[in-house]
C-alpha cells in the first residue's frame, strides 16, 4: 500500500467521492462517518455542494466535529437554521440530491430493515427503527447507505420486514461499495485490503459480479491530509473498535 490508512479513512473517502459539485446533501441522525465525508468533499472536489444537517443547519462551520450528528453545536456558523419539518418539505419538493442514512439490514434487492427480526409483536431482535427513512428513500434523488460493519446478518438474502425502500444508489461498508443496478445490489468496487472470497463469506447473498468488480482506489495523500485536518479528533472512527480499524 502506498499510503497508510484505516478502514474508517477508506469509508470516509469513498463516501466523499460519491458527492458531486453543487449537490444538496443531507446526513441523518447518528451518522458520524457520513458527516466527516460531507465535510471532506467540499475541500476536495465538491466545492459548491450544500450540506444540510439533521440539526437544521446549512453549510455549518463548527469549530470541531462531534460524534452526535444531531448536536446543536454542529449548526454553528450555518447560513440558516430551520426546523426538521422544513427539511421534509424540501425533500418532498425534490430539493435534496443525496441523503446519507444508516441501516440495520439490507437484502439482495436493496430493501432495508431497520425495525425487527421475527414476529412484530414479539420480535427476536428489535432494531432502532427507521425514523424518517420510509419517506426519505423514495423522495431523495440518491440514497447512500452506510454501515461500519459487514456480515451475513447485515447483508441478507431477503429481509423479513421492509422498513424502507426507494432510490438507493450506493451502500458503503468497510469491505466494499455496492451499487443498485437492475433491481438489485451489485459490487461496484472491493476495497484494496479485502480478499474476494472473504467478501462473499461476509455477505449473505451471492454477489453476481464478485470476480469482475474493480478495486476501490486507495485514498490519496491529499485526501488523507485533508481528512486529518478536518477531523483531528478522529470522529470517523467512532463506530469502530480499535481492532477493526486495521486494513491488514
């Protein structure tokens, strides 16, 4: 590897690369990695992108990032601050280009389960819930899902319950980037430190283009230097245990 980096670095950079210039980008609650990514992208290529926080800020300039993306201090220096209802109104009018959202489970057809596993009245597992995802997914132009873990319990053949579905574009994990194509998830790229058979082992459905997909480009020195500058407290690593961060 040409430059030393962690899995959190790879995910933050991979998500930042998915943001285009002049897009309006929203980050959901409890999403520290996407928050770092949308702070990074304007410093690199998306110089005119607008960032909307869950706390209601627009293009905020906080003195430091925080792991809690709903924190009011992340609205410091905002061009404007508005109610959460106003965001949903903007989204309903087609005014949001990209939304970053978390997930509990996703299946091969890109259906998302953030509710429960098992019976609805007596579930075996209860997840945090979908929040506004059932409305955001169909109305935002592009949805980028993320999860700081990758296992067969997360990537399943078929979700028992569908909390939300809609305009899913990409799914970013510590192992790869998936893209929704022809009604299902296909592998867009596999991260440089991941073996293809290991990726398949950690995915609960057959990856149709496992052997053909390219390798994700490693973070560049410029990307990593900028990442360190905007996130010196390493908020991007909040979702990881130390042992999970190493790339080899």
